[in-house]
C-alpha cells in the first residue's frame, strides 16, 4: 500500500477517535453546566470543523506533491 493510502486510512481512525473524545468532553460539559446536549453539539461541530480543515491542508499538500512529481517526470522524459 502506498503512503497516501495509509495516511487516508489513518485519518478514518483519527476521525473516530476525535468524535469519541468530543462526545466524552461534550457530555462532561453538559453534565457540569446542565446544558441538555448543547455542549456536546458545539464540541462536535468544533471538532468536525477542525478535522475538515486538517483534511483540506492534507489534500492541498498531496496535490502540490503530485504537481511537483509530474513536472519532475516531464523533465526526465525530455
């Protein structure tokens, strides 16, 4: 399996862990401040926003690497 495949597979486990942690932290906040689920909802949205930003940065980096390798390959062909 190539490096990119492993990275994206690991991101699935990362997302699962982040959601589990957000649920735990959100329930703790809800129980402490009697928020009836609002704390959990806010924490999950914050975690998901951070994860999507992380995904965007990672995809951008992979696209830049692909462009650089295509340019390098075209130089070797000529």
